[in-house]
C-alpha cells in the first residue's frame, strides 16, 4: 500500500484565493489516510511567524525590493525545512505558496533535484469570479493577516495584493515539468508528465475533487440480531429496535435535501435500514463490514476461548490486526479508497448507511484523524453523524435518533464487549 522509496515535493502554484491551500490540505489528508508521511510547509505561515501579520498590500508589490527580499528569504527557509524533513522519514512535502514565476519554480526544482527528489507542481487556476470571491470571503479575510480589520478595508487591501501578484504571474507551461492544472475547482484538469504510483494517486484525487459544499451523513445500520448477541459479521436482519431506528431515520429525512443520494452496503441490515426511507438507494459492496474471516459469527468471548493467540494479537494492535482469512483495518482502507474518490466527486448531499469498521475508516479520512486511531473512534448505533465541509475541515454534529443503544446490555450474558 505504501511506496516508501518514492519521495516527492508537491509544489503549489497559483494566485491568492484560488484554492491552493484547500487543495494542499486535501492532498495531505488523503496521503496520510493512505499511510504516507505527508506534511504541509505553508510559506504564509512562515512569513507571519518571522515577519509579522498585518502587512499592507504594498509589501507584496514586486517593485518593493525590501518586501520581495523578505518574502524570498522566508520562502527559502520553508523550502529548506521541507527538504531537511524529507532527508529523514518524511515521504511527501507539500510546499504551499504562490510560486508564481518561472524563476521561482526553476529554483525550487534545482534544490529538489539536488537532493534526488521528485517534483510535482499543482497549479490552481480560477476563471470563475464567483469561486474567487467565495474563497476570499471564506478563507483569506478570516486569516490572521486581517485579524481585527474591517471587512471593507480587508477586501480593498486583499484585492490590491492579488493585483500585485497578478502583475508578475507566469502560469505553468514548461512541457518538461511534471504538473497538474486544476481549473475552476475541478471543472477541468490538465495533467502533464506525471508518473509514479504516489503521484498517480494524487492526480486521481484531484481529478475527482469538487469544490461544491455539500453535507455528508454517516450512520451505522439499525441494531441487528447479531448485534443483540454480540456476534461478529454475518448477514442478519434488523432487530425490533433496529427497525425502530430505521423508521426514526426515515422521519429525519421525511423532507430530504434536494438531490440526496443514499448509499448502503450489500448486507441486509444496511439495506433494510435504507429501505425505510422510501428513496432510491445505491448498494456498494465496498461498504460491507470488515471481513472477520474464520471468526465470522463468533462472539469475542468465543474468540478468546477458541483462538487466544488471535484474540491477543487483535488486542495488541487493532489497527494492523488481520482476522484469519479476513481483513484488517488497513485492508479496509485499501478497499474503500475508490469510494473516497466517489465521495469527493459528489456535488449533492449524501447519506451513507454502513458498518462500524468501514465507517470508522471513512470518518478518519473526512475529519483528518490519524488512521491509527480509527479503530477506537466511537460510532454508536442509532446515531446520525452530520459532516459539513468548511474552509479548514468539517463541522460535525451527532444526532441520536432513538434511545442510545448500550451494546453491552444487548448481548448474550457474559459476552465480551465488541469494540
């Protein structure tokens, strides 16, 4: 799954308010979810830390030699930190800045190639004025650069800053460089000379990323008969309490958002939960629960008694543990990766009705949690999780729709609590 030999510097390119940092964060989150050691080196943060906030637009004028020298200095400090990090265990350094001239990009390539590193340029271009205006209002005017500054004053100053950058801007056009151009938030993507498995994955993400803000809901199926018994896997029906949850979920979406897509797994308990909504649903096999292999149908108590070594291995490292003839959480991440790209492609609200382990991996991606922690994320039954994207991540809301299920009390007497 990981390709540790391939060390890459991803260099962001573009005018301010074109979504560079948004794309940088999304790429970083995706690569980390896949197990790569990725880190963002944002030149704007370096500038604020070393030079200070509240720099006027004139500071960014290319004819301002003092400002240009100061910005060049912090840009090189950020780059050298990125290269130093890659000499250690770092895998992918994302160098987030305007990098707006041929000369700047040539200098970056020289430093990277000197250290034997691959370079991928990602240029974000926006011809759509509405996208630019939205980016300005949602991100740039909320940055530390304009803390305490009135909206009107900030808008005027930032427009002048963009004009200074635009005066010197030179788009990517060297056919010998490895680059991706993302135009108008994914309306068009241009790819040039990209190879290597890691960079190919980045391209796949960028080709499927849309800037449209839409809400995503995650929920486990209603309680199943196997849940009542504390048994792993299987394809059992909903319990009466699970049927109650399916009806409660239908009430929650009695007036569904426009264009709502409903996705379920191919297992009965998930499909039965979705069927109560009375809406068309798409079944995804990749949403099926983690394969428990030879442990399917067991309780954890039975596993501990019959297969003590297996039970101990799972307890020692739940993230990497693989059920005999089954799957691990790492395997599930590999399995659901195509679904993540499909989620990124969606432009309408989506409801996913799935299973605990699979939804844990998806949740880790969506909120940017370290994947090693995903086996321990609390996703209780009969709870709807609402995730709404914002400029820097997701706003989260959890909605218990029926009396919360205490899974410890719904199992056979003496059973070990499933987690």
